[in-house]
C-alpha cells in the first residue's frame, strides 16, 4: 500500500486517516468467516444527536480492544453498531432549529414535523458515528442500525403488542417525573439532582370538630419545602405509635386555604423525631405521599391533581382551590408571584409558625439546602405528576433475569455488582414506557368510539385536536393499522371497511357523520427510547424474522422525500414488505441471509457503564429472555466513570469536561485508547491524566523508533507464525518472553482485566524488547538474530494491535511485503515454543548487573561512562559461565573492564548484586567517599524528616476525616515518595560501607 521506509518522525494523524479508510472500504471489520466460531458484541447505541464524550471513549475503546482481539484469534467477530433515535433530545434539537427561524412544531401536523426530523437525521445525525471512526472503532458499519429503522420498529411494535396481550403491559394512573418545559414524562436517568437553596416552612392545620391532641393543641404543625402543593393535600400523616397523635388518628383535619376536610392517618412514613412528627400528604404530587395515600385507602383515580402540563395551577376535582390561584405558575415567573408565594402570604397571618434562629430572630422559613430534581434536558424543576401512562410489569419480567444471574447464565463482571443488581431487580417498580412526544415509536394502541355514545362517562380521554374525544375505557393494541381495523371491526360487529381512522379524515365533522362507522384514533404518545433499545441484542439481528436486517444506510439513501417513506411505516403490520425497503447492498459473500440471528444470538459480551445497569442492561436481560428464551449475552462487564484528575465528576458547570477529540488531535487515537485500557481497573473509576496520555504517545514513538532501528539493520517481517530456531541465549530469552507475555495477555483478556493486559504488553515492548533486547544484540545482527528480532517485532505488533491499531498496522505494512494480509486480520501469536530456563537466568543475570550498576552509579554521582573493575570471589559455576560467555556485552553495557574472580582489595567498595552473586567494585580514586557520604546522609535526613511529618498528619483522624479527599490523597502520595527516597538513600549509604 505504501513504500517500506519508515519516516523519521511518528505522526499519528495521517496514519489514522489512511488506515481507517482502508479497513472500512475493504470490509475488514467483518471479514468473511462463515465457518469460524462467532463472537458478538453490541455497542450501547449513542444518541443520534450526540457527540463523542470521554465516557464514550472509554466504553468503545474497551469494546474495540475485545473485538480486535477476537478477530485476530480467527473468530467471526461481529460488533453491531448503531444509534438511538433519542426521542427527547432529537425533538429538542429540531424544535430549537425551528425556533431560530421563528417557527414552531405546532405549526405543523405530526406527520409533517416527523418528516422534518427525518430530514435533520439525514443531514446532521451522523456526527458521533464519524467520531467513533476517529477513535478507531472497528464496528460493522455495513450493518449500521437505527432504532427508528422500519425493521427495528417492527420488532418494537411486536414486543409491545405481545406483552400487552400477555397482560404485561397496561395503562395505569401513577406518579411520573414530569418535565413542565418539555411537557413529557421522563425516566430517572434523565433526572439530575442539584443542591438548591430553599426554605422549610411550618404551618398549623386546625383539627376539626373540637378535637385536640394529647398535648391539648387544637392543631397539628406540618412542615414542607413545597408550600404550593398544599392546595392538593389529602391527609396528614403521623406515626401510629407517636403518643402525641395516637388519639387523633382517623379524625378530621382542615386545610386552611381550601377548607378541604381530610383525615389524620397513621403511617410509619412520618418520623416522630423529625420536626413536629407530622407530614402533610399530597399523593398527586409526591412519590412518598403517593404510597402513603394508597396505604390510607385513597385510589389513584381519586388523588387530586393541581397542575397542568406546564405546572400552572388548575382546579382540582373537588373544586376547592380558590379562583385567585387558578392559572398561576407553581413558582415566581417573569416577575409575577406564583402559587408558592401566594400560599405563603395567605397562610402567614394566622397559620405560619415562624422559624427562630440561634440569635432568637424570627424568619418566615428555616433556610435549607434542598436536593432538588431537575430535568437534564429541559433544565427546570421536575414535578411529580399524576397521569395516565403505559407501564410494563417489570416485576414479572425481572424474575427470569434474576435467575439468569444467580444460575451463572449471565456472569456480571466485576462480581461485586451482583448485589446491586439483585437489590434493584428484587424491588423493581412498574416501568413507565410512554412519553408525550411526537418523535419516536408511537404506542401501537388505538382508541375507539361511535357517535351515539360520545357523551358516555367513559369517553373522557382527550386525544388532541378539536372534536377528537375518545374512550379511555376501550382500546386495542395492534400490530398496525390493518390489524387494528380487523380487531375493531370484530369488536363493533361491522365490516372492516367501515372502520374510520381519525388521522385520515381532514374534516373533524366527518368523523361523526355516520353512526354506522366507528372512528378510531391511535394513542399519540411514543415509547420511551429505553424500551426500543432494550431489544438491541436481537432486533439488530433481524428479529422477529430469520432474515437479516437491512443496514440503516438504506433509510438515508432512499429518503428523497425527507424520510417520509420510513416514517409512514412506523407501525406497519406483519407483512415484511410494509416495513422494509427493497434492494440494498447484498450480504457478505458466503453468508446465509437467514443466519445472522441464529448465529449471533445470544451475544458473547456486553460492555457498558455501571450507570446504565438498570436503564439498559437489566431491561435487555428481561426482554431478551422473555422473547428469545435465552439471555442476551453470556457476560456483562461494567466499567466505571471517567472522572477529572482530582476525582470529581466531570460536568460542564464545573468546567472540567475533557474533549476526547482534542486529545486525539494532540496525541493520537492510539495514545488515548491505551490510556483508557491501562487505567480501566475493575470496580474503579478512571481518573483523567493527560500526562499519561502523552506518555503513551511516547510509548508509540519508542516502538516506532525501535522498528526503524530494526529496519535499518536489515530486520524485516517474519515469514513464520512459529518462533524461529535459536541458539544464542539472548534470542532464546526473548522468545521465552514472548511466550510468557502472550500467556499473561490471554489470561488478562479472559478475565476482562484490561489494565493487566495493557501492562503486560507495555512492559514487554518498553522494557524487554526496546530497552534490553535491542541493546543486548546491538552490533551483533547475525542471521539468527535478524530472524528472531523480526519475528518478535511481528508478535509485538499483533499483541499490541487491539490497543493501538493504527501505529501497529502502519509498522506491519512497512516491515515487509504482505499483500492481502493486513494486521487487522492477521493470526494471533502461536509461538510453538517454550521458556528456556537457562537462557532466561543468564539474560536476567546480565540485566540485573547492568541495571543495578547503572543505578548505583547514578546514586553515587559516578559518570555513566566511567569504566570500573569488579571482583567476585568464589563464583558459582553458573555465574562463572555467564561471565565468560558474555564478556563483550559486560564490557560494552556495564562498562566494566573486567570481573576478577578473586577477593577485592581493601577500602571503600560499591556492592552490586546480580543473581546469586554480589560483586565488589573499589571506589578509591573514583569519587570523594567522605563528601559523598556527607551528601547522602544530609539528603537521607531530609527525606526521613518529611516522611515522618507526613506520617504524623496521616495518622491524625481529624485530618483524614475533615480534609478534602484530594488533600488526603496528595499527602499519602507525598509520604510514599519521601519514604521511598529515604529507602533509596539508605541503600546508597550502605553501598559505601
């Protein structure tokens, strides 16, 4: 592909661009291997709106390390790639673009708006996939998936309808996290808790009918951080064993503003030690209160709702909220007092209990730092809101997934996460899967009615649009419009062609022109994106059909109408022709079109951050086991988060976010990838350290220079997978080091110890090969050494390739002619050799002598090139033989004129160990011994003093408990440094005798 001469300087940017294009264009990410053992992973699909962040860099690096490793081992390695349609995020992006043009979504029909989203997706939705390529991710882009692709949508619809028919999906009235800005329910993952400064108000609620507490009070004091919600209060709760209130449980109490009468209830939710021991209960606007209300016998249908979708006050069902509150926002807004301010003002004269501070001053409320939920995208305070939503019976689906982990059918790595998994799954709550958006998989449920029963009490569910009012009581889940038409025709006893779809009628008046034509309308809500992504391990492989899915690229290529062709089939029926585009690229040569699902499900491994264990991983386990009757993957690896250098969580508000693309521009993708792998230690977060990224760039440069040195000395590519025959000890030794490194690397990869795997190859490349082997053979490149050096370099490139694919592929191509045999599809090492213990001992003896002598010279201030003489009395036979065989290397590298096998002369001696030998080197005339001793003693005393001071600080519990974590960590690091320095200096003094 290029000429063979290596450039003098390693420059990663052009190498990365060249090789990624070559790999992808030649289909090398999934070469044809129909008879090979399959290996499958799927990427956590990033949002189609997303950009690569440092968490993506960690997650995808680890996956790429695994997939490249398995591909090199000869497996049919499939890395499924795709993006999530990201309902909220994508709709927000498109709406913001419209706002910039003084336009808005409601100016369009739902279909017209969705067409605009498809246009955006086609033009701007590929940012993160381009960025994943820059990281070097070897994904099967020929089968790129998208959760809104027609074939994927078909799977989503089937799952919903099947679960509905099995009674595992149902509609219910419950509290949800409601975002008043986006006007939709959101998941817990989309809620971020922030500390806000607020108040804790105390109010008197009068007891009714002259009832008094045990202490004689005619009221109960309740406290709240959300005074506005008292307009929908339905109870006051006290602990059932609290002696102050036992006698008033079951009695009536009054809400001062609304005059609403409700009960004092006994519930353990009320803490007698907290405040007055009494809490107001607003079941329609607080998750804890919702549970208390249910325990008190209040049906969800009867719970009061005092807010509309934008968090403005509306009248409750009992009509008791005074008119002056109606229409107010919950908080002060645009300079106008909201419901909170008006509630406090009206309670203040007679019912507010002031807070008295330590100085005796009265305040309206006790200042509090409040953990407040915010929508991560809407940016406003989340309102617990009582609405009708669609729920999955997660408790039932969770049981087989729990058993899969208990039985070992799913292995969680690290195992410590099992406890967290079981705790959450065994206490799982119903899963709200509906969202009030337009972009997404529209819930495949249709509501029906006939004109003559429009006034029935059942017909109270407003579906949107003038005159469109449909029954909440009668609905049918269907696989598509044809299925819905058939089911409603059967239900109403009419011919299918009599069924009218509301969205196909331009004039609402036509809907009710005939009593003989039932009108049905689809549920406007869409499904939570976690619902569709839960099907990722099998829907991406073509399920529910045994037919391989088309790649997402077909959608873009055939979306001349702005995506309308794709959009129109979002709830299509079982007929494949209605959910797929014809044509598209053919499958890889030799691949059976019906084999993808059966061949690659279950997947072998899932790698994900621990933060989506419940939102994605657990739900994939539930859906996969339910529909495929087998766990979606055999192993689940959970990695930590990437944190800032000081251990803090990265956030834009803190200004400590790191851009991985900036690091790639600066140091290259290989350096960033190696950093991620080397720092990924099971169960721990990764601390960002740009200096280490730079260090791994230096590592790549060192390998580059070593390859250039080899190339300049006539060393080229090996022609053998097995190790060459070797007679020289140094060559036998380096072959054995390859064998040991390979075993260490394979074990680390089997255990998913990415840090151990990276350390093994790093240590071998930098220390054994670059530092010692090349130095030991320098100047002695006979034919055997050339063969061995070329073979070892090849093994390095193969073993390092999963971590640093670009530099290794470039070196592989330049070290010899290998037409049609790129490194990405090379053969994983099979040395067919063993460790030669004698050769290993000999070379390690030399390394110890040279290394220890160099270190001792540095400690004593002796010039590195100074030539010395060593004495060794009574050497062992093995040591004598090593010295005699390696005289030239000892002279060249240890700078020893001789090693004399006799007792040393008197005077100060430098003691240097190597194997079982302790060599003595006279220092008379080499250094000023007295001055050197004085220098070392002074430095030793200083190091010991610093170490002792830090030890005292660290042994002080107050410092360890109260100091900032980063200060404690720095003190520990400084103590370790000074202690090690003291130990080194003491050893240097000991050498002087």
